[in-house]
C-alpha cells in the first residue's frame, strides 16, 4: 500500500515563473494526507552530496528555493517524505535552472491600464494646447476664495499668513503649496499688504523666498519684497506649532493659508487661526487631518485638490491636460471595478439558485475584466 502511495505522488522542479531570477519552485501533486512533512535536499551539478535547504509546504503544495540560487546553474533535488512509521526519499530526475523573466505576465492588466491611462493624459494635453479654456474643470471653492481672503485682510489692515506643513521639499503636497504660495504672494504684492510665510524645513524656506521674490517681481513690486517675512522657526514639530501660534496671537492676521502635509498639529493651528478671527484656507494630502481642517477652517482643499491647484489657477496646458486625463483614467478604472463587482455578484446569485449555465457565462465575462 505504501508503495502505491509513493508511486501516485509526483514532484517537479522548475524555474519560478514571473520573477527576477535566483529562484526555483518545486510543485507537488497527489500527496497522501498521512504525510507528516517533506524535507527538501539540494545539490548542484558539481556536488555529490545533497544538503537540506528547507521544508515542503503541505498547505500550498509547493516549495520555493531562493537560498543562494545562481541563474544558469543546474540544481538537483531530493525530497524526504516523512510518514508516521518511516521516511522515503523521492529523487526529482530533471534538473532545474533559474532564469530571470523580462515581464511578469500576472501584471499584464496593469500594463494595459497604464497604456490606456498614458494615452488619455497625452490626448488631453494635446486638446489643452489647442484650447486651454475648452477643458472643463469643476470649480474649487477654496481656490476661488483666495482673492476674497486676501481682500478682506487688506481691508482690515492685517497681514496674511502662509503656513507650510511639516514635510520636506520632495513631498508632493509641499511642492503644490509652493505653487499656491506664488499665486498668493503675487496678489498680496498687488494689494501692498504684509505677507508672513512660516517654515518648518530650511530648504522649503529657501524655495519660499525665491518664490515670493519672483511673485513680487512679476507684480511689478520688487521693492516691496521683504526677505525677513519668510521665517524659519524650528525643525521640531510642536516647537514649530507653538511658534506659529505665537505669531498668530501677536500679529492677528486677517487671512491664513495652511498648506502642505500636516500631522497632529493641524487642529492646534486651525483653532488658533479661528480664535483670532482670520479667514482660513487649508489644503493637505493627509486624509486623517482633513476632518480637523473641515471643522475649524472656512475653506479646505481636499486631498488631490491641493495637487490640482496649480493647474486650476494657471491653466497651463501640460498640467491641465494631465489633471483631465488622470480624471478620465480614474473614471475608466471605477467603471471596470463596478462591472467586475456586478458580474461577480450576478454569478454568485446564479450559482446559489442552481442556474449553472448562466453562471458560467457570467464567470467568463468576469475573467475578461
């Protein structure tokens, strides 16, 4: 009986598919249920002695060997099949050779979507170059309120604050905030009111100085630029928060822009701004902080709205087309997910009611998606 069980088993060693090389997979079939464990031994073509490299998984029915495997070299395997009473050895006759694959076929759907997404972006960039005003982007109230906030601050004779988040210059939210700072600084230069920019990172401060200086120059007021108003406080989270709050309490700004990536200090800053009576426009890609800004600020740029701000304001064709193309790409992805969920649900209902023919049809449709 034991001999029949051993003869029914089969193992195959092969190059692990869709990987970067240096890996061999052993697949087992028809393994008896009373097998306790399977030891995996390996030798190279030059060796004469097998060395144990691991244990075969009885759950997944395979073992992946990536222990010092070299591409292009032949490896021979022997398996020690352990039964409750005894141990038998199974030799895999064909050697296995590891190679690297250029393309992971399991990611073909991702490649197809990437091609589609890129095509949509390039298409809308071309359309934006032909007619920038012809591409519709929904109104973002927080950006439309910039002039209102600065105007109110000017009427009250109070300064405007621009508060950066706590991430460095490489963060997408910080880069978007600097782009927005240019728009705010240019409008403030036209109104001839004070602008204070607080910084957590010294590199961001340097970028802010150049941005504000350029904005004042574009507005025809380079003499009004004051480098001392671009302030570096500290690289410590709550030290920075205390410094900004102190400035707000003393200067009592009429408008405050909280832009960038914020952490636990978000509500502290927003509450202080609300307490001094300023119009507050916040924007962050930190989704966990959005509820605090929504509760304490007048306008909020939610997530990707901050990243799209420069495109919305400047109407630059490449950026505008990228935003429009990415929106359509997301719409296509949402449609595919919705179709997949709908067809899968229908297939499940048909299976539960015994309509197997229709179920197989819907399963085929699901596999297409």
